[in-house]
C-alpha cells in the first residue's frame, strides 16, 4: 500500500508542471500583440460569435484581422472572450490518413504472410485463396490505419489559446 501511495505521488508531481505550463494566463494581451502578421487566428467574442481570419495587427485595445473573404475587421478588446491560433502543425489530415492506411495495410499483409508461413513448414496453408486473404487483411488493416491517421491529425492540429479575457 505504501509503494502505491509513493508511486501515485510521483506521477502527480511529474504531471503537475505540464498541466500548469499548458494554462494561459488570463488577460495577457502581449501574446496577441506579438503574433506574426498573417497567422491564422480564431477570435471568440463575449456574445458567443466566432471570427476566423488572418491576423494583421493589434493595438492596446483592438485586434485587426482579415476574414477568409478578404474583408478587414477590427475587434475591440472589450468584446473579445479569447483568441486562439489555428496554425496546423504536421502534415494535414489527408496525409495522415494516407500514411495510416499504408502502414495499416502493410502491417496486416505482412502479419498474414508471417502467420501463413509459421503455421506450416511446407508453405502456405491457403492455396488458391491466398490472394483473397491478403487483400482482405490489407483492406481491414488499411481501415484501422486510416482511423489512426484521423486520430493523429486531430491530436497534432489543436488550436492554442493565446489570450483569454479576465
């Protein structure tokens, strides 16, 4: 029991700095002012509305951005609930899905080949059905890999909150 308590305390102490580091200090407008122009941002308003666009500049009490339609917008700081960057890290969802599909298919086909070779010393146990089994394994493995690719892209492309109103 004592070992379990020690282990849990150790895990808590290791995880604590990471959780504190991930939090945004409310009211730090300097983070907005330090953004590079053309950074993709999402401005969430206190009214519940949401504005997406490319950051242009920020003053003491206003943030300026260009929406996807090309219109310049100025949002007063007093109306802003939070600002997030939407810079997508990584490869993009389609590439993650393709990589996951390829890896899943390859792993499943190689696994099936290994299974067939390990069952008998005289060769494949499937005979004429070998191609069907391998294609089926490739399709199932590819589907599982594609789901893994979607999950990986969702993890990598999280928005980062850089400002939150007090």
